[in-house]
C-alpha cells in the first residue's frame, strides 16, 4: 500500500511531487537586481565600493546577525518571502557618515 500511495507533508509538496507545481528555488535572476541595485546605490550615494556576501535562504530557526536590516517583502507565483539587506552597526554608521558627509 505504501508503494501505491505517496505521502507528502503538505499539499504544496504533493503538487511538486506530481509535477503539477514547480519546485521553489532561489533564482539568481530574481535576486541579482536587488544585489546590483544595492551595490550601485552604495557606490553612487556613499562613494563606497562594496561586494555582496553569500546569498542563501534563511532557515526558519536562524536569526539575522546584522544590527541594522532592511526588509523587502515579496509575494509572487514563484516566490514568497523577503529580501533582507543587513549591516553591522559599524558598517551602517560608516555608510551613513559617507552619505551625509558628517560623523
């Protein structure tokens, strides 16, 4: 009986298993515009050359380590979640100092 019927923990997982719904993945073509825009704004507004860290999906029990974070909520057919841009306090204060031209 177990071979005849597959058990999935959620309806979404069952639909993916049957090929009726695409599996959700982190699509770099979706994330790259956020990364590129952030790097461009830092370069133009704060005169800071920067590079992106590792992009990854946060686990439910994982905490964000940044002191100052920007969160952009996104819901679409292929993605439901948030893009988070996070800075340590020291980095954030340096960026703000460069943008405002004062300490």
